[in-house]
C-alpha cells in the first residue's frame, strides 16, 4: 500500500493545513479544536484516515472563501445534503466518476421505486449503502463537530477517503469518493495507445465455421468490388481505400496520397479476381499422401462421413416449429397483405402454416413411431436424471488409434507460410510496398508473415516495429511532391501510420480469412504453446471420429428433442465444445465461459451465484462437504507438516525403522487416480447430495473488490535508476451469506482473512433462493447442452468439465464417498472406541480433486486402502486408473492382477516427489523438459524487456519457493539445498532461453547482469516471506505460547545452514548457490553455441556475461569475508550437488549435462575460483 499512501495525506495533516489558512484570516477555531482533542478514538481517526483529491483539475484544496468551522446542521442532514449534491453532479459526468456514497440512492422523481429518506426531501434509497451508515456513526459526528459544516462537506464532495482497519493495520477500507478501483486501474501517467494494432495467432485459432465452396465471403470488400467490373471504377476503388485506412473512412475526400494509390487498388482487385485461391492451395499444400491412403484403406470411415453429411442435409429446420406457432398466435401481417377482418387473417395464417408443415414433413426423412417414442423417452429420462448409467469406457476410445494416426497429418508450417506468401504476392501489387529499387520493404513484410505463421500461442507481434523497419522514401504513392528526395520526421510519422493501416488490412482481410477457411489451427496438449495446422478435410475426419466416440456414451444429439424441450424454457444457454489434440488422441474441452449465442449470458456466469452458495456451505460444513480435499499448496502444507512431525517424533516409528536397518520406511504411501472422474460421476446421486448441502431458504451474495499492490521491477541503467510506477490489481469477491445476516461493510471487512489489502465496496447485492439454485443445478447436471460444428448435443452422463462448479461438485461428491465407503473399511485411527490411546498409528488422507494420496504408518491399513480403491465402487462410479497407481510397498490391485512393487523410493503427486521412507519432499520436474519450458514462454514484442524479463523468469517457480519445500523443521539440510539448487537451475535455464528469444541485438550485458541480481533478490524475498508467513499462522493458531517460544521458532525457521548466522542464512544460501548455478548455466549455453559454430554477432555475448557473473561472485565473497558472523564459517561446495542422484534428471533435462560432462564442469568451477 506504500504507493497509495504516498499520494495521500492524513486527515490530521489536512486539518492542520486548513487551520493555517484560517489563522491567516484571523480564525483560530480549528487550531484550538485540534489541540483540544482528548478522545483516543478521534485522535486515532485523525491519524488513520487518509485523503486523496478525486478531481485535481479545477477543484481547490479547501472550500471557497469565506468559510468557517461552525456546525449549523446535524451530521445526518449534512450526509444527506452531500448525497443530494453528488447525485446532481452525477447527471453531468461519466458514471465511472460517481462517488460511492451515491450507490443505492437516486433523486426523487414521480413513479420511482424506493424509500423516502428522513431529513431529506430530494433523495430516495432503493437498496442499502452501509458506507453511508458508517459515516453516520458517532465517530464521524465528532469529526464533523471538530471541522464544521463547510470543511466536512468539501471533504465528502471532492476527496477520496479511506481509513485504516483497527484489527488489520496493513489493510484499508474506502469510505467515500470516487472508487479507487477505477482510479488506480492503470499506473499513473500511463498513456494507453489504443491505436496500436498487434498481431497474434490467437486471432485465427479454433475457427468453427468455414465456407466449403469459397474462401472469401460474398460480403468481403474485394469480392464485392470485383463484381462491379474489370477494372473497377475509381469510385469503387475509393470505397476499398476507405476500408483500408481508418482516417480516410471519416473524410469526405481522399487525400492526395490515397488518390495516387487508386490505380494500384484497381490492379489489386483485378489480381484478386484472377487469383484461384483453391487451386493455389491445392498446388502448394496438397493433401498428405498418407492421409489419402488412410481413407482408401478405411471405407467405413468414408461411409460414416457420407451418412453424417446426408443426415445433416435432410434434417428438418428446428426453427420452423417456433416460427409457425408464433405466426399462428400473433397473426402478424406480411408486406403483401391488406387489412382484412381478424377471423379471415387467422384462417389464412392457419392454412399457410398447415401447408408449410406438410411440405416440411414430406421433405424430412421418415421416422417410425418407435424412433419418435424412444427419442422422447430418452430426453425425458435425461431430464429426470435416469439415463446416467455406468458408461463403458472402451466405447469412448473405439477410434483412438485412427485419431492418433490422423493427428500426425498436420501441415508443415513451411508449406503454410509458402501458401500465404504466394497468395499475398499474387494479390497485392509490388508498387504497394515501394518502387522496384526498394526490395527491403517486401522482405520485411515476408519476415512478418513468417513470424506470424511460426509463432506460438499468446505470442504478440507489433506492427509498429515492423513499420519502423520499412523504407519510406522510395514509396511513390506516398509522395505529395513527385520530386521530393527527403522524408522529414513529421512526414515519416504520417507514412508509418498509413503503412500500419495497410498491413493490418492485409492481415485481417486477406491472411486471416485464408487461414481460417483452409486450416483448423489449434495447440496440442503436451506441446506447450506450439501451434498445429490441420487442413479442413483432415480435421473433419478427426472431428467426426471424436464426436462419434462421444455420442456412444457421453453425448446425445438434441435434434430429436425440439418438441419436448419447448414445454419448459431452458434456464442455461448452449455452450461450445472444442477438441484438443493430445499424444494419445483427442481431449474434449467444454467452454462454458462463453455462450454459443453471444446475446445470452454464459453458463459459468449464470452459475456464479450457485458457486458462491456452495462455497459458503463448504466453509460452514467442511468435514461433511470437503472431507479429505485439499485445494491449494497451502492446505497440503498445513496437513502434511503435523503428520510428518508426529511420525518423526514418535519413538515407536523411529525404533521400528532403526531395528530394521532402514529397510522399513517411516511411512507407507499409496496414490491412486480415479479414471475419467468427471464423466463417471452420477448426476442424480450428486443432486441429492446438493439438496441436503444447501440448508438456507435464501442467500445474499455481496460484491466488493479487494486490491493488492503490484510493484514492478526497478532496473538501473547507466544514467541512473529507472523506477516503474507501481499499480494495483483488484479482484472481485462475491461472498454469500444467509439472507438474514446483513452485515455492514466494515464488519464484513473485519472478518476477511486478506492482509495488506484495500477494500472497496461495490454496493451490489444478489438474492438467490434455494428453489432457484436447485433448478439451475438440476438443469446443469441433467441437460447440459453443447454445440459442435453447428450441431447441438446433450451431455447424458457425468458433469461438465469446463464448469465453474466442476471442482466444487467433485469435492462434495467424493467427500460422501470417503465418508460412506472408505471410512467403513478404514475407520479413523487413534479413536478411543477403535484403538487404545497409546497407539502409534499416524495417517492422513489427501485428495486433490480426483487424485488420492494415503499416508500411514500401518502397512495393513495401507493395503486395505489400496484394496478398497482398486476394487472399485459401482454405486459412485469410482474406478481407479491402474497405470497411475503408485506405492512404496508391494500391493495387489484387487482385480486379480499380479502384485505391484514400487520402482522408486519417491512417489509423485500433484507436482511433488514425496519420499515416505525419510519423510522428505522435493519438486517434481520430470514432466517439464527443456523444450516444453522454452515453448511455454510467450513473447510480446509490444513491451520493453525491462517490463517483463524478470517476471517471466520468476513466474513459473513462485510456487516452488513455498515453505513446503524449505521448512527446516521438517526437512534435512541436504533436502532444502537440493530443492534450492533445482529451482535455481530452472530459473537460470529460463533466463538463458529468454536471452536468446529477444529479437534485438543482445549486447547490453549490464542489463542482463541486473536481471540476475533481481531474480536472486526476488527468490530470497519469496522464501523469507513463505517462512515468516508460516510462523505467523502458527502463532495465531497457538496464541498461548510465550514470547521466547515464538522467537525460538522464528530462529529455527530461518536456520537452513548450521554454519551460517540465522538472520542471513536464506540470503547466503540463495546467493551462493545462485551465482554458481548461473555461471555453469551460461557456460553450458556458450558451449552449445560454440559446438554449433554459430556466429556471436547479433547473439548474446555469453563470455562477457559469464565474466560479469564471476565478478559479482567475487564481490559477494569479499563482502562475506568482511562479515565477522559469516565470513570464516561460510564454507560451501557445489560439487556434491552436481553429482547427487536427485539432481541428475534436472541437469540432463535443462542443461543437457550427464555424469561425464560434470567432471569437466567441476574443473572449470574450481579454476574460476
């Protein structure tokens, strides 16, 4: 909050300045009032209330003269008078500038709903604003008496007021003024250039519809122009130019530059008309020969495609029935009808409707009576939740091998680029880019097209940068004077603006439609953000086979349910389903955040209030509705820590391992994964659970914003330190409460666990009854409708995966499974009814959505858990994926298969590697290879490197510096150092990858040196913060401990290395290991570049950067030696980390180093010292 407080002044400071102004006028009343304040609450309010002027322009700091400190009206009347004036001001300004005190109030008008406000005849209240009630409390009455009417009115009218919370001194609550959420949304003095048009491959991905008979629509500007003649007239060319350049569209006459371009545009339209796009695509990107062979070898697939196409063409239009029925009911006149008696019009309408129905029935395919009854019965059973029977998972993968083979027929990006380049060269004349002597402009355009085609998802390219590389002098049509040989700076700016409009028009109206209609562009699972191009015929076969598999068990076509669905209006809209390629086939993704009909609210938005209700009930009934569920790394840590400490301090467990010589582990661990969890949940059973979970008849959902300061990295340059302006990030909170519990906003904020935050009330309330919530849930579970390629389907089993409720519903469902199935076979241990109190059995069950992990010290109970889970449960549809089961002991699957044994001492679960034998936890980097890490870094050309470089390096490892991996009370020193070493390896590799990705000539090694220092500082601060946060939470959970005990815990938290001073241990270890890791990472990158014999010109100078890091390491060691507490005792060697087996996979994945090359690295490391 430092940035916010820097712009604000305290109320005491403001009143002292006001008293100084009054004293100059001979009035010392305010000065005497301030000096005579004795009330402690009033004194604290003067120091803990902060003011920011809402409208700096045109508003004076103090009221207009003459003003005084007299109080003539009551405080309530003053507040109502202020609201009345604010409402009058609100009429003449943007709603975003409205004062939050006006929310819930309106001016008095005839026939306006609301309640009259006492002591005011000008305003009405139509819903409560608790901020106004807070201003009417006795404390503010005392402040009103202190300041007087004029000053208090001026403060409430023209200042943003926020107060410090009493119980949370680092948090604040806004009480009046323009919403701080709207004031600090962007950094101060930041200009948003809305004219910048940036390119991203996201613009053409997931194109759902395409034109089979043509690439460009008939409404395309070039298609319409080409139909007028050849060549087109100058008037038609002017219309094309107005679509190309934004400024020309608003002008009555074209500028001289654009008039010069008319002949070129006429030639471009003629070339576009003559260009056979389909023939060009057929020649440059022909269908894969293997795909042709595949289709020839599989006539069944070809027949299915034909049947589906015939079925689609012959299906009746579902919109016919509603239109005919509405025509019969309303009796609207068509243009050709005359006014006739009502009975005649209705009779005529009825006859036309009957004729239309008879024609439609004659053209539609005949269906037997049994088919119609079966369709209606199926839909009704789906609505009632009766059709959700156990699904056969083998049917969902019938075409798995065929789809896997078809996914390998993606079109190479080189061919796609060649097609786009040839098409642009055929359509756009070269004169558009400049004279024949200016070939650089066409090369820049081709380079832009190549970068666009070969880009990854979320990459953003700047048209401004591309235009900056063009030569403007030799472009004839841009010259106002034909003999001009120079281009002044202001003229160059105008020409760059024209070229930017031209390039955007070319990309949006030529390249985008070409790619969208010839290819289906998508990313693939397991390929980071890499993009794949599939030709439409190939993707149509893939989509048809995937939908055919889904139709067997999960989806049901909804074309046959039109008549039955009209009996009840649907509450939720239709969503879309997208198919995502993966290594083993296709993954269906339901996008419930967007509606197929853009005029309707999405499913997730409609279910948001229900989600808040269930979240409230889970917080109120955690044991019943959550069970063993963990929803974040913080919850995992809070439950793992006491378990590990109990096992480590248990004498029986320690003696058992010691007597076995280390053969028996400290604990036994089993992890299982439920196969197709969301598809196998029984919706009808889940709905019965939800009816019992929702206990209130009505709920109130309140909306407010919580702001956190986001401080960007400050980097130094040669001229000094350049500080970026800090900004605020606001998150909308929607807590739910029983409708009878209406708390004031200050009471609501006092209950919030958020720290170091700014709370802004939205004064928005939603009410939702239990009946309405259950209706939404019933339709969501039993009639979830999705759209694929223009066809609607109803999900007939499981729950929607893309829903905002998916994880919540899964937790509620499996919480009951744990309570009624698992606990019958595995009752809770250490219960006096089950086991004696002196037992040494310790256990904990964890579940992250559908991933179970069971840790116990009893081998029999571990085997019992494995038997229950592998045995499956048909009632709940819970069946385990045997291939993902892990355990550190031999186990039987319970299905007749032979026993399994653990292949490694560590078990992977939720991104962690857990060693139950020694009770240690590591980070799992096995699935994060070097290529995936490089592909997962999106690049944005529109931002300066200093704005994103450090954050992009640190972002993916933020969760890795959690106390779960660095708690010295749980883990040994070696484990903490291994986790730190691996985290630094990933950061250093990501750093070197980003250096190579930068498009400019990377010669500023001073900048990269400062980035390395910033990375190490952020990691040090992050580890410190996570450990200190855990200390604070432990203290709040055990408030009875003495101060000495708390201080001892703080010291033990930071005691990572026993030979280093406690206060500097984290800093020393991060910097000592970090500088070494960055050194041999840069050295490995340098050796890879030298091995490939690449030229260093235009690339990063790795030798210079390596020397800079070595110099920084020397300075750091010199500082450590000067420190008497650290210098002589800081003995540390990196060699054992390089040769530790736990780090072998990380070194090989990211640095491509094996055991043989490590000896060479060790030699270089010693020589550098």
